[in-house]
């Protein structure tokens, strides 16, 4: 197969675009899609400061690299969750990647915050991924706000977005449908959140990461539930195989015609956000935010443990 652009030997074939590319033309194709994703949804400008959430996975590293190649003002932020066997590997990949490409990186350690994920899991007896997600979102937002970034970028790709959209519509979760999209404006203590890879599939991003020599991180989280998202992604893959290009059409159709309807409804009926009385983070609970509630629950379990006979100091 020949490259659609230069007619050299093709390395990547994309049915959804009815095209094949050689490595050099593929990198240009990827860059064009990122640019279209940013400019088409007005995600951020070259003058703005963008904080990029770096998990150590190929999507976030590919995003960081491409944004820096396009001259955007980017800084990476990695959250070290303190999970044995997984976090050190993720952090190592991220640090080596940023050092290799001369990119700015900040690392926030959950161990020093008293929120290492194994500790939270052992004490709280609740599904850990929900608490872990809350903690990550909290610190990404807090650091972006405190350090005055204009936007927080994540490496979510088209497959992530379409699976989430499908899941939200299966539950008709109108609150989530109202603010799903590549750009969520800054408001009430939340930084603007952006997803510049929204036009690119997992396969397309993986090809870019491979061609750019991005090191792969092979130490998955031991708590990974194997999520229902994989089932939805499998179904969507079948749809895409039968109808190439349908995923992007579905998502773009939602952005143009679905989301505005849900956003209007939510603006009329949605819950107001208030600052958490403990830390100031915006919350709709009317009380402590999710992370302050996790901290309070950890303190309660600490208190319970000092009540145990073996912890009592006899006077
Ligand atoms: Fe956190 Fe769950 Fe992801 Fe592990 S799988 S990093 S616990 S969200
Ligand atoms: Zn709080």
C-alpha cells in the first residue's frame, strides 16, 4: 500500500479516513487532527499556559509531545498515587519522557498528602476507583488554579469520549451529558478542561506514540476493575469496523446538536456549586468536598484504631 500523500511505502492504514500514510506523512496527519481539534473547539491559544495531566500512558505523553512540537506553552503534572508495582513505573516513564524532550514536569505525591491509594483502599471499604478519580481530579484542578494555568489538558481520545457518551446515554445521565465534550469552561473554582485528542482514536494515538518512540508503560494498576468501558469500547469497535468513520460522526453530532440541549436543561435545573468549607474546592454537596470527606473518613478510622485495646496506653 502506498502513502496517500507522497506515494512512499505506507506504514499506517486508516479505514475511517480511507487513507494510508508513510511514517513522516502520518505524523503530519496526526498533527493536523490535533490542530483541528484545538482550533475547531477553541480549546486554547498559543498565548495561554496549559497544564497537561500526565499519567505515564501513551495518550497523555503523545498529547504533551505534540502540543510542545506545535509551540504551545505546556507543563506536565504527574500525580504519584503511591500504588506499589504501578506508580513507580508510571512516574519513571513520565520523568524519563520529560527529561528526554526537555519538557517541564511537576510531580505531586499522594503519600505526602496522606492520601496514598492503598491506604485509602484499606481504610475506606468503598470502590477505590471512584475515590482515586476524585483525588486525581481534585489535585489537577487545585494545582492548575493555584498556579494560574489557563487550561488543564487531558489525553482522552475519541474512543474514550464515545464510550463515555454511549455510557451516559445508556443511563440518560443528563448532568454528565450536559458537560461532556472537548472543552469545559472555567467556572466557580474549576479551571477550563480540554481534550485536544478528541478527534483521534486509540489506534491512531498508539501509532503516533510508536512512531515518535514514546516508551510504553506496562505496569497496569492492580486495582483496575477491567471496567465496563472495555465492553462499550468493544461494541463501538464493531460498529466502526462495519461503518468506518461512524464514531467521529456520532461524537460530532452530539457536540453540535445534543450537548446544547442538555446544557440548557442543566443550566435551568442543575445544582449550584459552593466552596467546600474546609478547603474551598467547589462542591455541590452542600457540605465538605469529596476529598475532604475522604480525609475525614481516614481520620475517623485513625480514631477507631486508637480505641482498639492494643493501641491504648494504660496510665
Ligand atoms: Fe486509580 Fe482505579 Fe485507575 Fe487504579 S485503576 S489508578 S485505583 S482509578
Ligand atoms: Zn474540601
